[in-house]
C-alpha cells in the first residue's frame, strides 16, 4: 500500500513553500510592461498641466509636429472628435482623458505625443505651447464645500456645488436616543492624509490595434483585466471579443492599478490613429501626481459612553477629498467604500454615519492603497476614537477594549451598519498581544521613565475588517457582480494548469493557488502552473484588490479542484471496477472502501481521462468554477506598538511592535507573514513620515521620492508576529483575506502609542504623519495639531 | 531617463577635460558621481550641451592626510570612501560624524564630496561640514589653478564660484592647531533624506579653553549658513553650560529657516539650538596634565 502523502511536503496547505515567481523576478527574467517590444512600436509621452485650476485659452502644437520623428500630437479637441475627450469612471462620474475646457488638477493630462522614440516624444511635449488663464484653486473639502466656492465641475450639467456624493447609513433616531442617555460623550476630529500606493513599477501600456483583423490587444498594468476589457468595450465602442487585455508581470499595484487612466486610453487611440503599436510608460512623477491615491478623509465622530465603559452608540461624519473627478473603483452601492465597517469588532447597539464627497483641484482617487475600500480610514478612526474615549473615562485602554469587544460566543451578529460578522476570537487575540508585549510591565516602566523626564508610550489597535468583496447581492462594479473564477485543466501525466480571474501583483498567487490545488487533489504544487491576466485565456473575474483574491478566487480554485476530483472519482471507479459509492478519497488517491490497498492515484485517473475513459464519459479532466461568496471574510488583528518620544525634538522611536493576526487558515504561512510585515512597514510609514500634501496653489508636494517617503529597512522597526486561527466558516478551506490587515490596522497602533506618551499634555490628536515638528508643537502648545492642507490667505 | 539631447565626453586626462570645458564654457557640465546631476537631467532642470565625465580620471580618487595634518580630498573621492576611511576617526571628528549621514548607502557609493560642494545645495551636508572646518577648494582650468575658501566657493543656492571652463579638483581641511572635537547632527525624516536641520560643529581646544570654533548649518536658509556670532562666543571660553547655551542661542538666531512640509520655521530654529547645545555638551575635554 502506498504511504499516505504528506501534505506539507507536496506543497499543500500550511507549506511555507518558496515563491515560484521569485525565480524569474530575482534573476531579472520577469516580463514587465516596459520589457515588451513589438515590431514598429512607437512611444507616447503625456504633457501635464503645471497648474491646479485654469482655463485653457489655446494649445499650439505646431512646433511639436515639426520635430522629426513625431507621428501624432493628440489634444483634447482631437479626442473629442472621437467622443473620447471624456470617459466614464468606475464610480459613475466622468473624467477628462485630455483636457478641453479647463485643467482641474496639477498634473492633469493636457496633450500627448506619439513619436519614434521616447526622447523625441519628450522633446515634442516640451514644444507644445499651452496658454492658461489661472482660476481660484481649492485644496481641501472645507474650502470646497463653503457656500461661495468656485465650481470645479462646471462641465457637469446640473452640478451647482462641489459636492460629489452624499451617503448615509444607520439609525439616526435610535442613535440620538442613545446619546441622550449617555453618561459621557467623547468626541474626536481628525484628518487621514492622502497617501499613494506608489508601486515600484508605474503604470503603462502597449496598445496594438490591428486594422486588418480589427482586434485590439492592450498589454497594460492592470489589477483587473476583465473589468478593463468591459470598460474599453463600452468606451471605445469596440466589440468585446475583439479586445484582448493582457496584464503582464506587475511591479506592485496596491490598488493603484485598478482604475482606467487617460494614459491607457491615449495609447489605444494613438495606436488606432497611427496604425502602429504604441507604448506608454509613466514615470514616477506622473504616477505620483496623477494616479489613484488613498484616504484624504476628514472624520468627526462621537461615542456615547456609559460610566462603566460600555459604548452605547456611535455617530460620525466623513468628508472625503475626491480630487477633480470621482474615479474610485469601488462597489457601486457604496459611495464611501466600506467605511461603515468601522466598529465592527465592538458590540455597539446602534450608530449613524453621514458622508459627503468633495471635488477639489487635486488628483482624483481615494480608495486605493492596500485597503478594502476605505476600511483603512474606518479602522484608524475607530481605534483612535477608542483610545480617546478610554482616556476620557480615565480607563485603561486594554480594559476598555475588553468591555466592548464582541465575545467569541456572540456570532454571527449584525453590526449597527448592516454587516454580518460571522466568527472571531477577539479577546484571545488581544490577550495574546498584551502578554507578548508585557503590558503591565511596560506600564510600570513607563511610569518610572516619566518620573525621570522620559516619555514612553504604548498604543493598541484591535480591528476586524471586511475582506473579499463580495457577494453578488451587495457588491458589483458597473453592474458586474463581484464573484470570481478559476479554470483547472489536468493533463494526461497529472500535471496541471490553473487560471483564475484574479491578477497577482506581488501576492504570490502562482505559489498559493497551486497549494490549494495540491490540498484538494494531492497533486504536488510543483506540478501545477498558474496563469492570470490574459482576458483571452483567463476566465472572467474581477481582479485582485481589497484582499479579495484568496476569499473569492482562492475559493473558486478549491471549488474547481473539487469538481475535477468528482470526475476523477468516476474514473477511479472505472479503473478499480467498483461502483462510485464504494470509492474513498485520501490525499492524492482513491481506494476501495474496506480494501485500502486497492487504489489509484489522481495521476492515474488523469491519464485514464485521456486514454481509458468509460463508455459514454466525455474525455478530458478539466473544469471551471465561478464562486460567489456567501459573505465577506472577517480577519481580526491586534497590533501593539511601544515608542519613546524625545520631547525636545519631537522625534519618536519605535521600541517594539507585536502583531497578532487571525486570518483563518494560512495557506502559505511564509507568504502570509510577508504580507503582514509589508503591511506593518507601510503602516509605520503612514504614521511616521508619509503624506502627499499640497500648497495653497494646488502644487503637489511629494510628486517625487525625495519628498514622498517610502520607509527603508534602516528605520523600519522589527515586528514580532503571532497567530490565532479561527477558520472562516464559509470559505471552502477556512481562509480569510490578509493582504491588507496590517496596513489597515497598523497605523493606529503607532499613533496611539505617541498619543499615549503625551497623554498628560491634554493633547488628543496629532494628524498623521506624526512628524517630529507636529509632536514638538503639540507639546509646546498643549493643543491638537491638524494636518489639513493650508489654503490661501489672501 | 530621457534627458535633453546632449554630447557626452569621457576625457582621459585633466588637460583633455580642460580643453572640452574651455570649448563649451558655460554650456559644459562636469559629471562626477551624478547623484545630483542625473536627477536634474532626468527632470530636464539641466540641459548642458556637453557632459564631461571625469570618472575616468582615477588620479582624482584619493583622500589623504598630509604631514602637516591637513586633509586633502580629490574630486573623485566618494562619500563612501570617507565613511570607511581609517584616517578620519579621532583626527577629523566632524568629517567622521558626517560621512555616514550623507544620503543613503547607494548614493554614497557614487556621490563625491567635491561634487556636493560644487552643487551647493543648501540642504547638502558637506558644505556646512567644510565651512565649519574652514575648508578650501582647489579649482583648475586650462589657464592654471587657484584655491578658494569654501565660504567663498559655495556662494548661493545651487551656485558656486567656478569660472566657465574650470573644474574643482580638490577640497581640503586645514590641520587642527588644538585638540579637535566635532559633531554633525542631522534631523532627517528617513535614511537618505536631505536634512530638515543639520548642524556641523568643529572646535579645537587648548587646555580647557576653546581656541577655534566652527559652527555651520544645513537646510535652514537659502544658503549654507556659518553661525559666526556663535563661533565667536566660544573663542577663549571653557565649555560651561552658560557658554554653551549662549552659543546655541546665537546659532539659532543665525538660522533663516522657512516653514514647509518638513517643519515650521520655529521648529527648525529650535532644533538648531538643541543640536548645538547637544553637540557642545557631548565633548569630554581631555584635562591637561
Ligand atoms: C536619493 C538621494 C539622496 C541624497 N541625500 C543627500 C543628503 O542627505 N545629503 C547630501 O549632502 N547630499 C545628498 N544627496 C546628493 C549627493 O550627496 C550628491 O552625490 C552630491 O550632492 C553631488 O555629488 P556628485 O558627485 O554626485 O555630483 P554630480 O551629480 O555629478 O554633480 C553635481 C553638480 O556639481 C557639478 N560638479 C560635480 N563635480 C564637479 C567638479 N569636480 N568640478 C566642477 N563641477 C562639478 C556638476 O556639474 C553638477 O552641476 C542625495 C542624492 C540622492 C540621489
């Protein structure tokens, strides 16, 4: 009898298998967009607006056309002739492809040049003369929503103010009643600054329109190729089967590569007009100044509290700075993403949220950056509020959480904003974190240090977040439901190819999906190749963002493997000459019930599918699965940081960081840990140094990597990781999303730690990034420090 | 990188370099480590007609202590050479303190000290270090060489006093006459960041008395700033708390910071004061026997 397979050894569930994609990445053998060279390919460069808000008086392209090697100079006016000066966004707004009437943010696309090489294209862009008439600039929602603010979107019929959406959820009356009964009301106002996903590889595309066949192939940096194909079919009015989107290896995405950008559209138009392939490669400046960012939210909230620490109700208002166009890629039903997932881990009976979006003269976006649609702001805000409320009550912050965190026997439960949380061991995670950091010891040490003039602080962040959009009842983009898909084909020798509708960009799908197949079928993971990103071959899916791949596409992988196993079982029955009911399964092998020695391997079944199938059975061993998750997945995390603040300079150093993550069953623990560490590094950066801000004239500060700071190994603190496993009750293998947890929950731990170190100063909030000068200012003045972009004073 | 159209030459000797420099005059740019020039070409902030790459002139890749105690730094001495140099610790403490704080390891592998002086970025670290040490720059051209004090060389934001056709070939630090103490304190937001505030302090003592003092400031004004009054307040004094406090206050007064996304002017001034005080308070003077 064959030895039972060791699942970890064959690379199944729980195996920290090396990432298969790394072999080519670390050897420089990846295939990124800029590696692609097609015969006769031309190069495109974009001319961007230097001003944040200005009317375009004239554009003179004659000098650009005169440069040898220039093939096309495209302006908004020419695009308009093809009905392409504007395009629809994924949030039911419109966005300028090339500006016609006015420019609405610094860095907006004004014209583009297609030339024989990128040097010429750049020279020609410099030769275009644009005459602007400057208009008043709006750099924040306060300014934007003021009664007499100049109108940014005068292009939109019926738009009379700068409000881009309004949204509301919860029970207003019930909330008001609860507040009326509160012993204490805690209030906190803060701004979550604008940050940028800043993938190492910027956006780019190679558009190749073949006039002979009528087929358009676009190689492009996208996290969601199928959505793009649908969007191109709608915008460019090309038949969908004649459009092929190929997303090659991606040098990071973090949400930056979900939307449709003008550059993509221009390269397509450029290819159609020149009859040649056209390559557009965005530079760092272009990426930072014009593409999808994250956050930029203003929050004002109140918690109704009982003396004993119980939270009775929550209400908050959020204003978002959307920039010049409402271009977020987010589920259609929700205008401010899933911000209403705030406080989902706490047992709070009632709440009410209002939200409003504001147009400003800044780059469009808001939901991107390692975040399941604005849950980052929700969780940051929640945890800052929790700490402030605990401090207001004079209660220990851990104890305050214990009083309010939902208990393990209290599932499933509805949150006041309608989410169904289905599982979790929140108290266990919190305790594990407190024990790991040595909470009580630290508090003693902190008191001693304070008596010697040193300021230590400890910050906790506990949160559950909704990952894995979606389920088709509630989640869609442009009407397309947010399911996902997988297709598995097992070859005669038992090797297999798997394709999904997701698109890896660093998450390691090529490694992880093979492990799921291995878990379901007992095929060694090394025998499974994974392919994603080509709409001609991959099944239809919604792509990778919002930590949705494992919850949705990963579940589809399980389901398709199970379908294949079901057919293999029939083949096994045929080979073993028994009826299907008498067949048992163990990893990688079917055997006859009661006669375990009589069996066939999955590989033998695969061969039979092509060589020896029973009469009447369709040959082959392949299938596909479309998976519509019954619910979101709800990972939980507890992050704790300790810091020391230098009161003289405001500089703060991280002493320790403890992370406890419960993301359910871990498919590849090494990859999961990598995701958590990466997220914590980003969290630290957001808390400590990173923001893109604007001056009063709308000039972006930080459209380069000297001012927009990415943390390096040097200053990034070390992380101590711990785990708790509560399997997701509805996911086929019990996994939950995890890619974003640490970036979502992490920032509050750092900021809470600094605020804890300053608790005796009376300062309740310093906006992120908690820069040394802000800390110093807070200590000097005893007042909160706001990070809102300044407006012109004249 | 797609710079404007330009010619590139890599001379094999200084004379060859001088000839090209003379031919192009103001339209020529020397390429040393490229860590400031290349980004400017990329952004098209600079559009020279010719790049004169001096990296082949290996004779310029040196730093050495002369018998008189002065330190000479050739135009191809990279930041990393000083960071790793055994010559610096003890004898040139301000230099030794600064070297590992300039930029990040990758930039330090290529960037040069002399290039940094030529670039004259008010946020550049070396200019204030050499200013505090009373350093000099040797410049040369087809018609000969001359020596300029760093104070006269680094004249403005991104402006040096090289004449058309000249190349800076060496920087130097004079020998200390007393016992040298020194620091470079830098507030940066992240490794590899330019200074929010940088303070170079270099003193020499004779007994318990300060015989020479140099204090220069990075990033807190349109230029690298020499805090002359603070320096003078130290001469002839012992390192007593009130003396230190006075010098720190005067240095802060010399700063001319601007409020920006790195911090408010008030904050930067405060950090100058803090850093000068911390630097001067950190020296444990060797008590004369
Ligand atoms: C990411 C990054 C971070 C940085 N951080 C810092 C920092 O924290 N502190 C800091 O001080 N600097 C920093 N720098 C700048 C760095 O130190 C540069 O190396 C230095 O300013 C210039 O030296 P270089 O040899 O690279 O000069 P280049 O870039 O080659 O030249 C700079 C300028 O000087 C001229 N030049 C250079 N050498 C000569 C010469 N011998 N004669 C005449 N002209 C010459 C060039 O023509 C050019 O105009 C940073 C740079 C980068 C890219």
